[in-house]
């Protein structure tokens, strides 16, 4: 039953994105204070990682159904992952209507992905289970802070785009490093690094101090990711 739910959830999650008009960030006029482009925002190409994540989750779901249907270790990952998938299937639609609610929900999605990954780390199924969940959790880690930054800047006039971006960058780096320490799955770190490289591309002609800090932060996350790779 749980394995079937994950198959349905994975397909719905991917379909929710394919059937939408796409998502390139919250609408600037959706906030009390219309927002301008933020330094802490990945370049558009970076969102293509969702294609990899959706494929990985679908393969994970069908492999789990066929090979690990009643496996207790896999079952421990399934309900938290299902919650993330169900919210994710509707998230773009929600984000287009209420960025505030969408920001809260993306943190719930991250929590579900992390709970699933924590259980997955106890198994030996690295490629079929840990890697898909790691990619999902890593990208959501960055996405949560981008969403939070945008919401803060759009909701509070006292927080400028640059100040908000510094908050988002520091929050994302601290969160990513803490998660890599607690859940040393290289795919998690790789997804965060991918997002941060997207931020670097955005800021190539932006504030120099923020660009340098992002490059240094990306290097630290990359080094820690390589360290987890050696231990994997």
C-alpha cells in the first residue's frame, strides 16, 4: 500500500510541474512591497534540476514497488516522502496565489524529505533510495531559503533586497552544512552546490561582496560534500 502511494505521489509531483506554466519565482506584485530581483536567487537554468529529481523519484518509486514493496526500512521513508510529494504536486499553483502559504509549505516539504532521508541513510540502497531523496532534500534546502528571503523582503519594507539576500545566504549555508553533518549524503550537498552556482551566475554583475561570499560559501559546501563522498 505504501509503495503504491509513493508511485502515485511521484507521478503526481512530476505532473504538477509539467501541467503548470512553470515557476520562475514569486510574482513581484504579490507582496505588500513589490520586490525587485534579489541577489540570492538562482539563475533560471538551475531550476532544470527538477527534471533530474522527478526522474530519480519516479525510478525510486517503481523500484521500491517491484523490489522493496514490503521492506520495513523502505516503508520508514514512505509516509514522510508522500507528504512532500502531495504538497509538491500542488505547490506551484499555491505559490501563484499565496506566496506566504507557499513559503510555509515548502518548509513542510523539506521536513518530509529530511525525515525520509534520515530513514534512508539506515539502508544499503544508495542509488535507488538515498540519492533521489538526497537530491530532493538538497534542492529544497536552497529553495526554502530563497522563498523565505523573497517573502521577508516583500513583506517588510525595512528589509532591503541586499540585506534579505545576506540573511538567505547565511541561512542556506548554515542549514546545508548542518544537514551534511547530520545526514552525510553527497547528493544533498551536490544539489545545494548546484543551487549556489546558480546564485553565482545571477550575481556575476551584481554586488561584489555578495558574489565573493557566495563563491566562498559554495566552496565550503563543495568541500564538505566531497568529504561525505569519501565516507559513502
